[in-house]
C-alpha cells in the first residue's frame, strides 16, 4: 500500500532535510521552500497530498505570516480534504487563530519534538479516513440545517436536479459548494452515471487542458499513449468544475464550445468528439467583477449560469450551527471525544460569524474535542480557539463585495441587506463580549430593552 503523501513547506533547508528524513518512514515527502514551489508540487503530483506541514514565514516575506496564510488559502481552495498543520515559530495567538480560521487543523510551535509531530500527523490521517466517505454507498448525502436559507436552497436543488442545463454554484470558501454539486447529481436522473470532480485551480493551463479534453499519443512530451479526458470519461454523468473562476482565458473559449455544442478535441487530434456531460461549476469569486475586469468571458459566464445557486454562508443560517455541531460530533464520535458548551460559551457560539464557514466549524469541533475531552467548554476556552476580531474583513464579507453589481442583479432588496448588516453587528458584539448582554448593549450604544427587541425581530433570541 502506498504511503500517504506529505507536503513540507519551509525555507530552512536544515529543517526540511531533518524532518524529511524523520517522516520518510511513514510518508512520501515532497518539500518546497516558497509558496510558488509548493503550488508547483501540488500541480505536478499525480496523487493527492493527504497532509501538509507549512511554515508561516516564507520568502519573500519570511518575517511576517502573510505568505503562509496565502498558501493555506490556496491549498484549501485546491483540496478541501487536505489536512494542513502549521509548523512555525510565529506562534502568537492571533496567528494561530487566523490560521485555523483559514482551514488549518493544527498549529505546532517550533522547535517541536519529532515524536509529537508524528503523533499529530497520524491523528489527522485518521480523521481524514473518517471524513473521506461519511455517506454510505447508495445513500444520498444530506443537507444539514433547518434554516429558511437552506430550505430555499433545497427547493432549488430539487428543481434543477433533472435539468440538462449547466448550473453555477456561488458561495464563500468553506460553505459546502461541493456538497451542493453532489446533491444535484444524486437527486437527478443522472444519479447512476459517473460523477467526476476537477479543480480548475489545481493544474497548470497545459495539464488542465489535457485533463479536461484528453490527448493523443505523442501530443506532448510524456504522452506515451492516448488518454481520454474528463469530458469523455464522464459519459452522460456530471462533471463538477470547482474554482471555475480560475479557468485560464485560453481554455474558456474551448469550454464555451463544449457547453454550446458538446464538441471538443483531444490535444493532438483533429477529429471532433462529443460530450454528453452535464456541467456543474462553482466559484467563490464575484463573477460579474471578473467579467467587468476582462478575466472571465461574458458569454461563458452567462452560459455557465443559465441556472444559478447561491450557497449561504453559515452566518446567514440561523441555528444551523448547532445542528452542524451535533452532526460533526456524531460523525467523529469514534475518533474525537465529545464536549458540551457552557451557557456563556453557547452565547459566544451563537454570536460568532464563522468567517471560515462549515469547514471552520468542523475543525473547531475537532480541536475542542481533542483539547477538552468530555468537558464543558467555557467562553474563555472557546474564545481562545476563534477569531473574534475578524468581523467585517473582506473574507468574512465574502468574495467580491460589489454594491453596483448587487444593484444590477435584479433581485436586490435594501431592507434585507440592512437587516443582514444589523444582525452581523449584533452577532459580533455578542461574540466580543462573551455573551454579556450589558456589554453587548454598551458596544452597540443602545439600551438593553432596544437590544432585546431587535434580537427578537432578527431571530437572535438569547
């Protein structure tokens, strides 16, 4: 059986060589010193990496954490199943919290004990195995949550499931777009046909083209035999194109041709082939902005988005966070100990905006259960694991906040937008005050009676 693949990113050759030697017994280790080198390792790898060890201080800014944070974002966008552990000397509380919000599952300060590092890596591999196939074969995956936003989304999924037209799924990182794509496939007439996933951000342009369209023998160096691409191999099934906003401009015209006529060419061939696949695409970008700035073809955007689905961020899903907490505790029950939330921690949990969405919530369940097994979590303990100062950042607002584009969308509602902002500020105040409503009222500069009235109107009852 092949060893799991590990990506080690550190600009100190001594650390890379030492850890590479120590971990080689249990892992197939690939090393990189920069963010660009790490992306190249992932792009050229024929097999997915299971875990990654990343230093935050990387060139060209080794004295800050920005390069490391950027790499975490890119790796999570490329593969949401990748378990990223931070191994860094930049271990202040803010860096730890922000790394976890972005999707990292563990933070190990330097210097570290090799035995402890191996134990932490093995634990994450075990969790990955538990999470990789949570739905028994033949059983339809489940949408978790009873909020109105999820009820509306479920209705649209049922309406679109049998349609032959392409669907564009829009939503922030970590909110579950791939699960929605799988639902479209499983609830429709194509459920018995293949379901393939390709991440458009994971490959170089040349490799992505070969993966999508296939190639003939000799089409390029290393093409030793004919190879069918995803459009051909998926047959009449569903091809899910994740991160479609990253599709290179040169390939966008070819994708448009497939969507309009079904016709495509293998690399190195002149004979046209026909695709019968249904295309489901997803993005966390503001595609109107991408079109306006000439990074995405307008005709392709309209063709992909004949049917569109917006996956709501977790902060718009009312009490779904509690159902998701119970769901992940149940799913991981054989691997991660359970825990409960104390009264003040519950208020903090309710008020937190979860900028990393469901992915962040799942990782939080793992960390809390591992650090505080079978315990009641206090507000102080919970505060130590979340990022309460991140409200209002670009990431928490979602990709591409653009008032002009919203107004042109045709379904803008100012009252709804103002209600959403009001709710976000109250939730932020609850989180920052640890659930103390006298402090909440003071932060918002209103009396408690007004606060309670607004919370009731917004569905934020204590």
